[in-house]
C-alpha cells in the first residue's frame, strides 16, 4: 500500500491481463471513490480492451476499502486540491518505478469531474502523459461555494457536506479553501488546458447539473489537441448511480468513445 499526500494510506487497484503495459490511470471526483458506480465498469472494459488500469482513492476521499461509507471523516475534512495532485504524482511515480507490479509502456489519464481537473493539471505538466480523457471535468475549482458560504466557512472553520447517497453529513474544514486561495495559479485548470499536448477527449453531458456544460467549451477553446464529445441529455454521471444498477445509452456512448480514444492514442504511443 502506498502512503498518500496526507500521510495516510493510498488505496490502489490494478487490473491487468497478461502482459498489458499501456496503462490508464483513473481519477475520481469530489465525494467519489475508485469503486463508485461506473469506475469499476469502465476499468473492466479497458482491461478487456488490452490495457492495464490503475484506480485509486485520493487520500482525502474519506473512503476505506469497503466503499460503503465515509469512515475516514477527518481525512475527508482535511482534503486539498494540492494533496489530490500529489496523490496522482505518487501513483504515477510508483507505476513508473514498477512498484505496482509492472512498468508501463505508455500512460493515459481518465478523470471525472474534480478528478478531470486534476488530470488536466497533471497532463499539462507531464510530457509522459500520452493520452487524456475527461468526463464532465471542472474548469474552475472552488465553484461549489458561493461567497456567502465562504464567509460562513471562514467564520465557523468548516462547512457541512452531505453525501446524498447515504445521508451522511461530512465536515469540510478550511484546508481546501486555504489551498485553493493560496495556490490559485498552480490550480488554474483553464490555464493548464493550453499546455496539454496529449490527445484529449473532453466528454460532457448537455444537462450536467453539477458542472456547467460551458466548462467543456472553455477548456476546449484553450486546448490544442482536444476533441469535444457532447452527450445529449446526459447529466453529471451520465445516468449512472451507486451502487451500479445497470448501464444507460449515455454511458454506453461514453464508454465506447473512451475505449476507442485510448486504443487510438495510447497504444500508438507505446
């Protein structure tokens, strides 16, 4: 087990058939985790397509291996975007050094929502990222919190975040807010998009209720190697919930496009 940016365990899963070496690393979103809904499904699809797949929980996800509840509440509360970026760095470092059981011939990133933003930041800074796919990626961290909520956050030292799936109320301390304000330039996803050189598929649902569809256009306008996939009528999770209850036409289209993108751009760079 790896150690995460916060000093706690960094939980990682590897799917790999035979000698597959072209590798996709999956980054989940805010309140997400590696076993949420569609992540194991797309991981399995990619593995069947001949890729090695690495999925992990960001150290501040708050989720243990059981993936049923936020049992690491303090870790969730102290999460920061910079820690998420460092966690991805730690996973990619372990992968490159062979500490996950093999060495990759090429590496691609797949990120959803907040994890999409983190993947963009990494791809912009790392020439070893050979292909990028983002699903409903946020172009602007911090948009979840309006100014009046930030004022309360500062005054009380925390805000409450509700897990809609379980009803759990989770504290989020000011660590994330402090990090966002202190490292605004480093965490600027829009600016980073202009530096992404890897072939990039930006997928977004046209009725996304969490990340405005305008974000995909803002990112694509700055990205020299980007292609946009708009999934008509799809929301933030493309009709998928947790636990997995079956696929949707939107997710099937998304999955097909994702596998095809990595087949065309990641294998060719291996």
